[in-house]
């Protein structure tokens, strides 16, 4: 049977990091089995579902490279089908109308609590004759769930989890206004979409038991279940914003590469021996449900940052230039010229060595496209002493007359200058870096000169001398 998985977010907020991991696991499982990965937008909560959230989900998934098969299903648009199944259950005596009023239900829960019982619906309309229905009350439709025995969720991660049926009350399938509930909609949609494997957060484990009861009553095959432990913060507490429970776009804006985040999310709850750096191709080849961890994973920003650095260093220079360009354009207020783009791409090999994020990469590229005369930061300024100025002036003269301009020839010229001045290379390199970049950190100084070219380099040196 072809594996069919689905990701079923509710569009009431952004695609947060936990949801992204669920999507990734579903995607990997489907790709591993050459099956299908479907997307279902659970937009039945009309008040809280927004167009912006739907866009954020699509955008976040695309950015992460999690492509889905077929058109996304919007759950709300399937509501007639959900109602049809509820009616079918009514006809078969597997569901019933419940006329209990709000007050009655509140009182029922109160009494249960007072008596130390779980506040569940007591089934008071389960076997009552509909002729007893009070006039003018719109009933809800409840599922006649089994009262005895157990329901077992055969879970690929949690193992067999047994629920006593008496603990699971007769849930509502259709509200008094006739709209289907989440429980009914999920079951019907999963069936209609041909979902074979449900992979989601373990906060849905109890729902699974209820859904299995419903599926069995309808007479459909129960899909495989995999409930993934939730993500916790580094301190073991539930993931909060402070811990990184942010939307995927926040990670993009912080300068993480999608491939680094994907790798990080994969390792957050799944393992393959001691492997930390796992390419997407390898992930597709290796992914399985057996190696999903049984305990909550802890979110660790430092680890993510580390991976991001690794991915940046091994990324293609043109690709990184493409990511840095819009950030720089925003900083400077204008699009980069082809020359500037070339300059950045040429310098990228040196720049990416130090970068931890795309943002820091952009930050460290600014000097390349800066207009002369450069504004030096405080530290850089302090390096341009009178003595250093004199050395730089003589160096500029040497550089100006070089026959050929490349990393080797400028290095030779600078070494010769240091020898002639009888000072260490660093004594020249530091103020030189300050003059060329306006800061005290940059890629190797010879590379900087090479990339900037003669005119800019000599010009920038002379600019600080004349200040
Ligand atoms: N819409 C549910 C959620 O966002 C997921 C339902 C499911 O995966 O079955 O939590």
C-alpha cells in the first residue's frame, strides 16, 4: 500500500517550530516510502482562522523545502461530507441527539467534580426516546461510544497505549448549529484523503483513542499512529517564546538557512547513531519511525547556531550572495548593482568562514559596498594613530604601483613594507583592516585587498590619512 501522510495545521497562528518538525517527519516518511505527503488546513474554527496564518503556513513550508503533493485540502470546505457521516451514524444508531442544556451540563460537571469523578458527559440522552425531546432546543449529535472494554492505540513511538472506554465519554460530532466538530472532521478527512500514517504531536494521543472508536464504528480501517513527544525548552519546561517557540519565518529572519533548520529539527527527536550533520538526501534514505525518541526533545539554540555555521561554510557562494543581497539592499535602501553582487560573491569564500547566520554574513559584507570615505567604528578609529598613518601612507605608495593586483602580489607588497619599516606584519595589517573595512574584524586582509581591487583599496587608505 502506498504510504500517505499528512500535515494538518490549524491556521490560527504562524507555523511554529513544533509544527514544522511534525511536517518534516511526515514529509520524510512519505518521501522515504515514495508515497504522498498531503497538506490539510484545519480551518474549521472560523473566528480564529486567518488568511495571514494560511499564508504563513504555506510560506514556511516552502521556505523549509517541504513540498506537498496534490492541492491542499481546506477542512471547512468538506463540512457537508462530515455531516453526511454523522447522519449515517445517526441512522445506524451509532450516534444520537442530545438535548442537554448548557446549565444541565455545567451542573453535571460540577456534581462529578464534587464526587471526585472526571467531569465527563454521563450519557443521559444516549438511550432516551427522542419523543422526550424538549421543544425549541437544537440538539447536538453525540457519538455512542463503547462503555466497556478498552481502546488501544498501537503507537509506533509510544507502544500500545490502553484507554478504558468508560473514561471516554460520548463526544459531540455535530454542534447544536449543525457544524461538525474537530474529532469528526479529522477522522473523515483522513479517510477521504487515504491517509495511511498519522504522525503528529503526542498531545493528540487521547484524541487518537476517541478517533479510533469513531473509525471502528464507521467501519473504516484504522491508520497507523505515531505520536511524537513534544519539544521542550533547554530547562525541560514546555517550549515558550523565550525558548524558541517562534514561527518558522522568525528563524529565517534571524538568518538561519532552511537546510540547517531542517537538519536541526530532524535531530530534535530523531536519531541515526551519532550523526549530527545529515543531508536531506540522507535523511530521506534513513528516516524511520523506530528511531524517533520516546522522551521530549530539548530545544538548544547553541546547537542550531552551530549547525547553521556549518551549513553556511559549506554552502555555495552564489547561493549565499543571493541570500545576503536583499538584506543589504534593505540596509542601504537600494538594490545592489551587478558589480556589487560580483564583489560580494568574490569575497564570500572568506566571509562565510566566520559567519554564524545569514545576517552576520550580511553585516560583514557591508564594508564591500560601503561608499567612500568609510565611517570607521570606534575600535577601528583608535588603530589609526599618527605612527600607523605614516606606515599606511608609505604602503599605499607601494600598492599603487604594483604591476599585477591579486592576493599574492598584495601580500608580497605588504610583507616587503613590514620589512622596510622593521615592524611585525600585524602592525600593518591591523590599521590596514581598519582603513579598508571600517572595523577590526574581516576576512583575511590579503583577500580583502584582492576583492576590493586597487582603486578602492588605495582610495580607502588615503581617505583615513587625510582625516
Ligand atoms: N489541527 C491539529 C493541530 O494543529 C492537528 C490535527 C491532527 O494532526 O490530527 O494540532
